[in-house]
C-alpha cells in the first residue's frame, strides 16, 4: 500500500511514468491512475513522456484545492490487495495528520 498526501502524489506522478511508479511500489497502474482522478490530482496525458524526451514543451497543470486540501491523505492499495474497508480512501480518517511519504524518489530503503 502507498500512503501519501495529494501534493506528494502530484509531485510523484510528474517525475516518471505511472507504470514505472506502479512497478516500483508494487501497485496496479490503473488503480494508481484512478486514485489520481478520484482525488483531482492532474497526471501527465498520453504522449507526455515522449514529448519531454524530444525536448517539446508540455504544460503541467497546477494542483488545485477545489475539493480536497493539499494534505488530504491518499491510499493506493497494492496489486494483490482486493481492498478491505481500511484500504479504501473514503473509509480512512479524513482528519488524519499529514503523513510524509518517504521512499517516493528513491530515498531510504
């Protein structure tokens, strides 16, 4: 399971392709994309990484706070997890304190 706030998720999905993030954290890439959509976290559109590779300018939309705060906790279940009530973000305590997500960019173990 990957647990982080919206701002950390936003920064993470704009650093590398979703499939790479999902593989590194043993997540289902479709679930990861779905959690981004559910929590209004913009993610790179199709072709974004290829355009960047060839030096093209690609817009990165800002993370907005219309429905969720930057510190809203997002939980993405692991691949094999069918999803218990505690793993589903709507059942997670919305008033949880900010959880700093470590190991997102290769720091730590």
